[in-house]
C-alpha cells in the first residue's frame, strides 16, 4: 500500500523551479510557473511505496486540485491552505486511496502548522518559535577547522564556555572530535578525556543547557553523567547502534543531523538526484526510528547538515528552501558558522568569514530556523536580534528601546 510524504514547496525563482522539475523546456516551465504563482500552497508528494494511481488522479480532479506529475513516484498538488484543510476534514471518500492520502495530508497539516515548540528537561525548559536561539560552539579538539587547539586545555575550555554564556548563548555544544571534512576518528577514551572534565567544570556554573557533540554512545553517556543535558549526533543515531538507547534512557533532547558518508570521506564527490527529497526522506525515516526506540518526538531537533556531504550549491539550496523542513514538525537547527560554502564563494579563510556567517545566520532567522550553531555568539546574537524584529519573530515595543 502506498505511503505519501508531503511537504509545502518553497521556490522563489524560476531557476529553482527548473531545478526542482528537472526540465529545460521553456513551455513546461512556463506552465508550472503559472500554476505555482497562482496557488499559494503548493504541495510536493513523494509516493514512498508504489506509484500514483489513475484513481487518485481522478480524485484530485474531482476535488478541484490541479496535479502536475513529475514521474510515477512524485507529483505536485496546487491549491490553498484553507482548501486543503477543508478536504482533510472529509469523512467520506471517493475511494479507499483517497482515505489513505487524506490521512497523510492531515498529518502534514498538523506538522506544518507548528510554530511553537517546548522542550522540557528536568533541568530546563527551552521554548522555540519566538527569538532565534543561539548554540555556542566549544571545540576541545586540536584539529577543528576554525578554532582547533585554542581550547584543548580544560581550563581554557571552561573559561570559553562561561564567556559564551555571558555573550548570550542559549546553549553550549561541547565537542571532542573534529568532524571537519577529511577528519579521522578518535578513540572513545581520547574523546571522553577531552569533553568530560570540561562538561563537569561547566555544569557547576552554567545556567544554560550543555550539549555534547558526539556520535559515540559511551561518550554521550559519560557526558550526560558529567552534566550534559542534550546530545548532538552528526550521524542521526546511525554510527553507533547503542546511541539511541542512551538518549532514550536518559530522556535528553537529541539533534539528528543529515550527513552523507562519514567525516573522512563525506566531501569526496557527494551526489544527489534530488537533494531536498533525499533529506526529507532521510529525516522521516530517522524520526520514525527514534520514536520506535522510545525517544519522544517533542525532544527531537533536526539539522540538515550544512557542509556535511554537500556540494557547494547544495548548502545554498538548503538555506533557500529551509521552510520546506517545516513538514517534519520539529525545531530546525542550522550550523553555517565560518564554513567552506562561505569561504569558497568569497575566497576567504575561516578567520575571515564573519560577515558571510552573519548573512547566512540572518537568512536562517528569516526562513524559520529555531537554532543557529555558531562560533561567534556575541556578534551573531546581534544579527538575530535585528533579523527577528524584521521578520516578525519578535514583537517590537518602542518603550523597550533605549533613547
């Protein structure tokens, strides 16, 4: 029986439409663009199992929703949000396939409508959906691409973590293994030796949550016992079969990130037939898996993985189409800080990428990211404060400003 994955398209240029459709034919593109501009709510539907049937196509026509078929497993529906909501409330169906599709539509509409998220832990409550949250990066590694070696000494790392809180971080992400392109893995013992003393020291004084950036279950557990209250797993629970057990046992929030390959080889000619489809299907599968092993859905954050197994333009497409991840119903984290997708365009080294990072962070705030993960907390907090006001994430009260 078919299963449908639905998301709302966010295509702002004709070039994006051409890439989405995979066509160069100007007549076809003209027709699609006309439909897209006429309808405020355009859905892309992936048929995960099977293919679209003639019967379902007849239903779309009956209900007044124009349909554009890309191929046997993918199509587009054109309409408005009120019309789709009214359709989803039907109690009688033209045929059984319509009932199956409407159930998927209902779930999509529920997820898509979520704008506020509350993440509750016994030590804190994080609210997402208002001001963009800042996750400060604290690398205790000798070889990270930007600040490798600066905070390898636990005392220096603890001082840095406290400074990040003072600068306005909402949470701090402590990592003990570099995941830059080409990085080699380190042992569990070495990683624990780097992060555990730092987390223990920070936990005594920090008033904000501490995340541990690791894909190893043993490291995550040691970090949690030392005071970490969140796990950031670049492999989305795939590289260590016991990681999900640890997260579920301690009931800590978890960040699931998309990465194609592993750090040592992820940038060796990554390819995608359809980038956004692959990412959405990946997260759908990972969310189902996480929930199946006891990880609560309200404690999951998704990260599309800027720079992790992505071609240069893939990173920009992810940022352009960030609103499409709303279909997952989870807070979205983006980590653009000082990465090579900025450096390659501007021909700048990591320590020269502050302005490029600021532009990317402002775009993230505008397009719906709940969290940005950055090195430069003080500067990026200023960026998101203004971006949030401009794009309506915060209400402006003139009496709150200083003369």
